[in-house]
C-alpha cells in the first residue's frame, strides 16, 4: 500500500513514485508514438486522413468514463472489504489476548494459545499471497508444529483447530470453566469467519467479461482518438491523446490492482505490516519486548 504525505499542488502534478503512471507508462509511450505518426502522416500529406466529427468520441468517452467508474468502484469495494476483514483480525487478536489474560492469567497454555493465533494470521497471509511463511510459523509454533501445519492443505485452519483442541484440554483439566471456553471459542470462531471471507475474496474475482470489455474499449478508443483530433488540434492532438490515455489506462490498471487486494502490487493491502501490528499486541499482552512497526520502503508498505 502506498504510504506518503500529500505533497503540494505543484509537486502533485509531477510526482511519479507511488502513482499508477509507473504501471501504464509503456502503453502511454506507444500511444504517443502512434499519435505522432498519425499527425505526421496528416501534416505531410502522405495519406489523406478524413476529418471526423468529435461527437462520436465525446459520447464514447462519456460511456467509457461511466463504465470504468463502475468497475473501479466494484474493485475498490473488494479492496475495502479486505481491509475491513484484516481490521477484524486485529480486533479479535487483541480481544483474545485480553480475555486469555483474564481467564488464564499466568497459565503456560496462554502463551501457546496466542502462539497458535499468531500462526493463524501468518498462515493466512501466506495462503492469500501464495507465499512461503515457514519461517514465521517456526518462530511462533516451533519446528514440529510448524511442519504439521504446513503439511496440511490449509495451515491457517489447522492453527485454529489446534487452538480449539487446546481450549478443550484446558476445560477438561479445570483451567477453564464453561463460560471461559465459550468466550474464547467465540473469538476463534470470528477468526474462522474472517478467514473464510478473505478466501472468498481471493478465490472469486470480478467477472472476466468486465475486464475484457473495459480493456478492449479503452484501447480502441485511445487508438482511434488521434484520427478525430488530428484535424482540429494539429500537433496538440498527441498531447491530448496521451492525457486521455493516461486517464483510461490508469483507471483500468488501478482497478486490476484493487480487485486483488492481497497481492504485492503497490496499491494492495500491507499484510506484513498488519501481521506486525498483531505481533505487537501479543508482545504487549505478555510484557515482552515489542517489535518495531514495519516502515514503508520507497513509500510502499507491504
């Protein structure tokens, strides 16, 4: 996720790092060369390019803006839902840390319970990003339990099941009463719900037809635009073509990043930083040394 202070008005016009321009500049460069070629052909009369009315381009541009806006809003809703789900994880981790301190006090199983919770959110991050989180699981669960978790198809779900087994063992040993078990198990169930919601977002993308339609129409519009601007604007036609191309190509690329919120694109959610927030909460609940918050790397927080 891009994290930076808002620059001044003049700087905002020319800033590059942290913008969608870095993702679309190759397409814009090709579009500029194409528009310059069309303008040169027209100016030097190598071919006769008939002048077109701007009305069709205006109507198509309005339609494109509406449709790209709709797709961008739908993609942003997916991004925001992902952020809300990980916000619920932070809430539940802090609740489990607080409730377990009240119910278990200094019982050794409390540290094991929160280690399994930490293993859960790290394993979920790895599952959503399809990344190796073996080192994080070993750090929290130990070698043997980490290997067992990874050997299962869903390591995050395995951590929650182990936490449930631990609660059952504590109940049978008398360390927890019925109310305590229900309270902690309800919080584990909330983590399971969040996991299911995140997996749904990761496995169910926006309909492919939306992507194809917006991508095709955006490219067709931008590459037809020089033919409509070549007459009335002259050598300014390539400039306006690139400006409109930046708008449409940028919205198209931005919506592609937002619709998959758990990846590693510049605008995706900072799952590693959110996991570190949870680690800080757990460390504070035990009075352990608190790790530092993750900082952005060149304005990007992962």
